[in-house]
C-alpha cells in the first residue's frame, strides 16, 4: 500500500490522514510505493495495452499508470481524461536554440490548458476520498483554473487566492466560469500562498497547492507518458520551467520510480529554467548554498512563474542531484523572443513555458548542452492563456519595470505586427504588396 513519507525525518504516515507536511518536523511529504514483484517489462506492456482500451480511466494519461498512483476506486476518480498531450518536433525552435533537434511536449493541450490538470485529477480524487467538500489554492492562475474545473466536476466548492491584478486574464476567466469563489489578495503569490496555508490549517478546507503530495503524483506521469510516447526510449535531457518547483520535482520523482523498477536504465538530466527576476533556485544552485533564500519581491512578465519563495525546493534539489541536472536563468528579452519562435513553429505557448527554449539556447551557447543531445522541453501552458503578452510583443509595446528600476521596452525582434487598412480594395492590395 502507498504511504506518506517525510523527506527530512523519514517518518511514514498512512495516506488517509489529511496531511500536507510532516507533523513531526514540518518537512515535505512524498507518496511512496512498495517495490513489488511486477517487473518493468510487465508494467510497460500493461500500460501500452491500456492506451488502446476504451475505459475512461485507461484513456486518462494519468490513471493509465495507476500501479504507481495513490489508491482510488473508479467511482472516486475525478477525471477529464487529462494527459495524452502531443510531442511535437520544433525545427525553428531547435535552430534558434542551436541544437540539431528539439521536441516539445505541450502540456498546454490539457483540458484546462495547462499541466496542472495532471495533478488536479489526483488532488481532487484524494479530496473526495477524504470526504472534503471545500478545496482551495493560491495561484498565479493555472492552478486556480484547473482546480476550479475539477472541483466543479466533483461537486465541491472551490476557493482561489490570487495576487491582485497579477494573473493573466484567460486564467482568471476560467476560474470564474467554472464557479470558483475568487479572492484577489492585495499582495503577491507568496503572500497568497502563506495565507491559504493558514486558512486550510484552521478550517475544513482541503489545500490543493503542490505542497500537497497528491498533486505531484499526477504530475509525475508526465515522465511516464513521455517515455511511453517514445517507445520507452530515454531522452538525454528534460527541460522544464521552474516556479513553485512542484512540476520539476514531480517529473524527477516519476523518472526515479521508473529507474527503481527497471523500466529505464538511467535518468535524463533534469534542467530547470527560471526567469531572472524570480530565480531563487538558480541563485541557490550557482552559489552552492544548502538552503534557498526567498526572493522578495519576485518579478517577471511571465506571471505564471512570478514566485520568490517556492515551496517544493528541497524536492527539486533532490531531483537535480539524482539526475545530474542543472538550473539556468533567462531574462525578459530572452523569454519574449523564445516565445515568438515557438509560435513560428506553429505551436505557441504562454510566456512561462518559453523559458525552456530560451534556457536551452543559453546553455548551448555556454557549452553546457551538446547540440547533438536528445532533448525534450516541456511547454506548460497554452498560447491563449495570456494573449495580452503576445499582442504587446508583436505590436512592439511589451514593457516591464524591475522593482525600483526604470521601465524597459522589450525589443520585438521577431515581431509580426498587424496592419491597419482602410476598408477599400486598392488600399488592401497595396498593403499586401502583391
Ligand atoms: N508554467 C506554467 C504555465 C505555470 O502555470 C507554472 C506554475 C509553472 C510553469 C511553474 O511550475 O510551479 O510547478 O514550478 N503555476 C502555478 C499556478 C504556480 O499557480 O498556476 P511549478
């Protein structure tokens, strides 16, 4: 049976207790599974077989892998058949980054447009198993959109705590549409996170941020699905944006569990990319510190990852160590250009996802990535999540102001501005230059 284990003091707890951190030492908790006699070969063939099965739980790109997920009956599972997101070749992004070949796995193709759905199906299912009627999260937007949708499916009341005026409108509109109670906190994400943790500890509300270990269990299936789509061939490197550091931690855990069960023979290098104004993990990693120093205030136009005090950093560090990974940081200009290039591949993504391609480019230039490496970059959110950013970039009106600094204009190096034309054929023809 799965159990909860503290990362720090290694104490075990049953999964039916409502715990977010270790009651003994406040350490982060992991869901752990016994390593049974089912071989790696057997797991792979069972999971491959399920891909063709019409059952909803087999069609879910999360629950298909249920041998390595928390227990739940079919009736308890709350799913929107998440997962099954594409792997796409991205030749222009590869050229821009300076690598021979680049594959993007687009988790923005999930039901609510981000990878959060993978963790929300397991998080809300656990909420139902525990009998919770109310759920809450702090969010830079995507978690709230996803939680609101899954809570609606489960008939639960949802409360989202968002930093006032700091989330992309697409995400806010989703939370409203799915019926969440939206509380705009006059503060940043880190304030909202602290407050929601306090509220959840004093009320029957179940907390669904990624500090909740059941969220990460769903997100770790990114590793499983990715390998399944590649016929179980391991890439050399997996590149992922880092915000609250739940996703990078989850992906590393997924690979590690497959390694322990003999499904794979080595770990791909986990490569976490942060935005320069919100890069506490990068600072910790490059300074070789033992503890993460929160950054306040955090800033970046990639609002999804505008986080200065990421809760899952010890798990992310563990993932970096066990995969011989690395951390990089990219600036606003690099993010904006990389996003436009991903768009030019006919793929598109939200700004936070574009740090991946920007980061690969920087690591290639520094000689840390070999251009011949087999790399998969994870795009985390859909291009329609933040249309304001995209339109401003292409119009040449994207600007940002670091705390205490002057307002800076982003150079629209790959701009595709729209053309204003009078409603008349001749004017159109001359605008078309045909
Ligand atoms: N990309 C997108 C699009 C995100 O929404 C997030 C996080 C990340 C990357 C970073 O992932 O936090 O696991 O390191 N969004 C959270 C939210 C914080 O509230 O939606 P992470």
